[in-house]
C-alpha cells in the first residue's frame, strides 16, 4: 500500500513475491527513513492459524513511525495486510512443533531526490513472510553473551525505542565483536557509563532472583518488546513478583557470585525465551547458575508457547485468529 502526502494511503494490493523496482535516488537508500516489525503466525492444535498480539505490533509500528517522521498506518490496515498475506496459502504456516510463519511488515520512504529536504512525501508499506524454525540452532540451550564496552546502541533522545533499520545497522560491528570473542550475542549497556543493562541484539532481558523477576525499565533507549510485556503479565498470573528497574553489570556479577541471581533469560518474538548461560566482556566474565536452563525460564517459556500454539488457555485474548 502506498502513501502520498495530501492523498493518504492508497492502492493496497497483493502481488507475487519478487524484486522491487526503485529509482537509485529513492530516499530510503540514502537517508534510511524506514522501519519494520516482526511477529509470528502459529498453527494451533485445533488447526486454526493465529497471529500473536498483532495489534501490539501495529501500535509499536506507529510509535516508531512518529519518531521517524513517517505516516502512521491505521492499526486495522496493518492487521488486515497480515491477514491477507497469510490467507493466500494457509499451508505456508508450518505444522512442525516449535515452527511458525515469521511476518515482517515494513515501511520505506519512496520520494526520489538526493537533497536532504526531508522527510519524504511518499512511502510504501509492505508485508512479507518466511517460515521459521527455532531461532537458535541449540533450541533451549543457554547462550553466551558479550557485554559491549566499546559501542553504544542508543542514547536518550535517539531512536533506541523505535524499530528502525539504523539501530540494527549500527549494531553489526558489536555483534561481530561478540562472535569474535566466542559469544553468541551482544548485550547493550547504557550510553553514559556502560554499566546498566539495556537489551540484547534482538531480545529483552530478564533476571531471576529466586521467585522475583527484574527487567530493565523502558527509558526510551530500548525496544518495548511485546514478549517482554507478555511475560510481565504471565509472571503476575503465576504469582511471581516482577520489577522494572535499572540493573547494573556489578549487580549481575555479584548476585551470580552470591547465588542470589539464579537465572537470566532473553526474550523476543524470534527467540521466544532463551536462557543466558555465561557472560564475557568484563573482568574475565562469569557463569549464571549451573549454566543450564532454570525452572522459572522453562515455566514461562512453556506458558507463553502454550498460548501461542493453543495448548493452554488464552486469558488475555492475545491470540488473533486469521483463518
Ligand atoms: N529488542 C530488540 C532490539 C529487538 O529487535 C526485538 C525483536 N523485535 C526485541 C527487543 C524483542 O521484541 P519482541 O518481543 O516484540 O519481539
């Protein structure tokens, strides 16, 4: 669907997947005015195809759009586009356990011209999809993380809370550093002291102190994960106390050493819930618990996946039936 200033959204259409033809001077190529979302469609036990909280993605998309000076997409249009795509072929959604159809709505600035006379006056919103297996090859195997001391992902007033490509482009070098140091993922720290935990490359983080959860608060520099939000609700349902607050790497290290911090996990649409087993990048690093997935991590994972795949009740109405 296209947007033109003065006209609004027009020409919604369903087309066969294939290359786009764009002028080399299209503004998105030069000034990165673009943003995206990521969510999944699941095949439930009863055969229904559902999307998980698509209106939450639509709402976050528009929060990103406002930050990037782009037009908002009406939530109904956003969800209808997902529905139309999935309905073209319901067999597209895998039936293998733990598999799903990953959906990628995105928007690009399409005005042609090299002058930085922006924002663009025209945009295109599109949705593509791709069948997805488990995110990490090891399944629920704990991941190792690298605390990034050399790079910053987001600073106050920046675009950290928006799901725009520039955030990810700037993160590649730190992710490469993590891999070069034998770690799976980078953990971003605050911009000023490199001391407070923010999030991972594509996931939010939770710290488990026995039966108490702590997750970094949304200060504007990290993405408000929909999985994070769902887990805060599920934790309350399960009688687990959950706090949103700052957590420093010193607290992380010391609470691991004292045994008070028993589990750490990362969460996101792609990775679901993945335990964090070890940390590197500061003072030689440390391990969390015995390095194996802990009971709280597994309990929350089971609960969330149960709702997504329809094997557990959905008390919060998160599952949206597509067909
Ligand atoms: N942080 C970042 C930077 C991400 O890219 C993602 C994935 N969208 C998340 C956190 C987790 O968000 P969600 O639970 O909505 O997938």
